[in-house]
C-alpha cells in the first residue's frame, strides 16, 4: 500500500463480503481513488487494531458496505464508531433491505445512504465512486449543497435584519438585548412597566396552555420574551411546545432544543428531565456542523446523574476516546458500569461488558475495580 497520507477512502466491511469489497476497491483504484482495506493494507507484524485506527485516521472518506453480516459485526461497529469520532465523512453503501441495528443507527441516522440492493452491482459501484469523487473534489453532493445555499440565504437575511436593527439603534437610542429578549427597563419605560407587560402576557400564555391552546400559548410566551421576560419556566414551556408539536404547533426540534438550552443555562438545568439532557447531548454529538464535545460531556454528565442510561453511555465513550474531556479509562468503567447497573439489556449490555473486559485485559484498569461487571466474576 502507498503512503497512508495519500489514502482517499477506508473500506469497512464484513469478511464474509470480501468479494464485494474487492470489486469496490478495484473500480475505485482503476479510477484514481486510493483505498485502504484489510487485510491487504495491514503490514507484516503490525497490530490489527492499530492498523485499523491508522487507516481510518488517514482516509478522507469512510465507506461502510452495509450487509446482513456487517450489520451484526462487532468489528464493523467499532470501525464506524472510530470514523464517527474522527469526524470522517461516512458513506453507507446499502446492499441489503435489512434495517440497520440500533447501534449503527445511533451513528448513521442522519447520514445519506446509497442504495445498492438491486442489480447490477457494477452500476451501483459506479454511482458510489462518482459520489465519492464529488466529496473528494470538495464539492458537496446536491442535497448538502442545497442545504448550504439555504443556510447562506438565512445568514444574508440575518445580516440585513442586523443592519436595520443597528440603524434603528443609532437613530433612536441604544437598546441592549439579552438571549431571551429585551432586558427590563430598555423600552423607553420603567422596569416596573415592562415587568407588568410581560407578566400579563405570561399569565395569558399560562391560561392558554392550561386550556390546551398551545398555539396561542406559544404566541403569548414569545411576546413575553420580547417584553423582557427571562424566566427559566418560560424557556422550558416554549421548548416543550416545539419539541412535542402540541396542538396547532408543528414540531421544530431545532427551536425546541435552543429554548431547552436557554432553560438549562438560566436555571442550571433544574427543570430538565434525564431524557431532555440526552436530547441536548445528542444535538451536539450527532451533527458534524454543530458538534461540540465539551457540551456533549456537560449535558451527558447532567443526564447521567439524573439517571439517563443513554447519557451514561455517551459519557463513558467520551472518556474512552478523550472527546471533550481528558481520557480516563477508570471513568469509562464507572459510567459503563452504572449503565449496566441500571438494567441495560441487549447488544448495548454486551458492548459495555466487552469494553470493560478489554480495558482490564489490556491493563488499563485493575481487575478489582471492574470485577463486578466481568463475565464469570462474582
């Protein structure tokens, strides 16, 4: 294999599907796309795991050959997790109608899939190659480009609005704004007058909410923010309405999570549930554009302490890879162990036990610190 620095694509696949992997690599390399795949590119005497990690880090694109076999492969799952945490562009190439496992879904829910279930396979491999060529050229695929265009429009509109606001300030009077709306006492009136204004709107919003009229409740709550309201409970109610899509209001996860975060920042998360902490952690873990490992850790820790098993897993993985926090295998055992103690079942239970066992066997943590969760230990 050539210098790892020149690798374009890492091919992840089950050994039972090597024929397909060989076909993909052959097509790609005949067209100038340099591939890394096992076992061809593992050097003599090189540790398998080390080679896999270096191959993923060196590649620009990670391709998953999704089959019934790879869907059940622990090795493939580990490779996907490594690629995700290395922020690689992941392209799943779907060769089966089978639904992906929940664990793969955790990493690939928002990733664009290429369907190759029908025949002939060669046509789909060609389509995959062209898709990868677009990514490698630095030109985003059509769907992503449309999203970028939409984002640019939003920023342009936001810029125009900002200019108008600044002009208004210069003409009249400087009016500072906070995260939740205008600060009390900045609307050519007294603090008491503004508090009275938003108090009436808040009271009105609560009345609508109790009646089940969430559309008018939302309208009143938002107006109360415009009039100086910065109460945590209001942020929380708005988030709840957007996230649940309550009567007359469409679900808007982005807005809902934004207000949920405001509630967290303003009230130290006192009103948030374990599941809501997980939603915030997932927000900053799942989207490459907004990914923030430190926020993931902060929300995951709060959620884990509130009893969220999903947050325990997120926090354990953060300590495993050193994402947003200093790497600490002892903490991996602590949080994976807590998830196991909380009744974790199925493949996730096996995953945690496997990780803890590996840390003990490789000498990263003492056996006595993890014996409670080791197979065969009392």
